[in-house]
C-alpha cells in the first residue's frame, strides 16, 4: 500500500482497537512558546513566516540542552494581526508540579528566558494544549482542530493549539499542564468534559494515555489499578517502586489502604505506521496485565 493510498494513521489505530494507556510522551519539564501564524513540518525550524528558522533552532537547542520538552502554541481561531509572544514553563513532577507564565516583546527574547519560570508569575489556571499541527500530520489537522474548537468554546482562557506532542495515531491528542496529563482520541470524547473533570481533580481513564513525568510502565500500571479499584483521582496511585525484569515489570503504587503491586508483561507490537508521514512500519512497546493486588 502506497503512502498516498494508506488510510490515515488515526483511522488505522481505531480499526485495530489499539490501547492508548502507557503511551504518553516523556517530559517532566515543558517550555511552551507562542508562535502565531502557520507552522511548517517543524514549528520552530520550518515556519519562516512565523519565526526565523535560525532563531527557532537556537531556542530549541537551548531548551533541549536543559532537558526540557518544547512546543509551539497559538490561540485557536483567527490569527492576530500583531503577534504576541507569551510563554509557559511547566514542572510536571508528581507532587511538585507548577506552571509559570509571562510575555516578552519579541521572539528573540525567548533566548533570554529563565527556564525555571522565575521571569514570570505562577499560574493558578491550567494550560490545555491540543495538537493541531497539520503540516506534521494530517490527523492532527482534522481531529485536533475540531477538539480545540470544542474545548475553546467552553474554556477559552485555558485553551491553546500546540505543535507535535507525539502519538499522532491517537489524534486528537491533548496535554494538560502542569500535571502533564496526556489524552488521546479527544475528538471521540466530550472534549470539554475532560477538562471539566480535570478541574474537579478527576481523570477519564478511557482517553488517558498517561502522565508524562512517569515511565511508560508506570502509566500502564496506573491504568490497570484505576480499572481494578475505581480510583480516578489525579492525585492518587503515585509510583513507589519500578522493577524491570526479563519481559516483566513490577510496579508498586501508593493507595489509601495498602500499596498496590502490578505485574506487567512487556512485549513489542506487530509492525504499524505510527504517523501518516511514516514510510516504514515499526513496532511499539506494549504492556498487558499479568497480576494485580495489594502488596503482601
């Protein structure tokens, strides 16, 4: 099957009923920078109408050298005539999450930002970022923009479109900061309802891919623990231990009564196309439940 005739990657993922748990992009520290206008395949490196590519490359290198995940953001809807340069720094470690925000006068000022967020103010509100990076993947354009529209209608002050988050086959993808909650197939959900549950301190595990600040095995273990024990609180089931083995991972999670032990079988999937632009099918890591119960 040629690239031109292949079904969109998100349609293929839905058709094979691919699970989303344990697939959140890794990142405990995030830098999100406003870049108005159209984005190329790489928002910072290939969007000359929005940001100088040489400047974008320097910004990306600085963030990545500091161990941060970086994404471009823009408001949903009509582009402003005069660009603004707002920024967010999020620390998403479990129990130590925080979101800082501010604004600079020019894109060049992004190079001088304090990457700990100390140049701005701590935000009492979350940032909800929906990937609508159509030049990176067509699924993000179609599904992401529809989800962004639904969420922005209910929560315009929180909502941003963002560049590539990873997991294109799970479009529409969404990131909620500062906690680093990564959702998928948001356009198949009550998208605004996911944010409403978040504001109540709750998760919807049907669409949650995981929390970006914990390993994939922990994300999967939390999924199975929520399903077994019905605990949908954001501030619950924190990892106490992760013990990789030969094809098996042991994860211990905190719980109100006693710690929970989760044993996961770790395997690789059949070859699949992870994004519409992919030219070669590849395998991805998957986790299935072997056993779960209180630590004896």
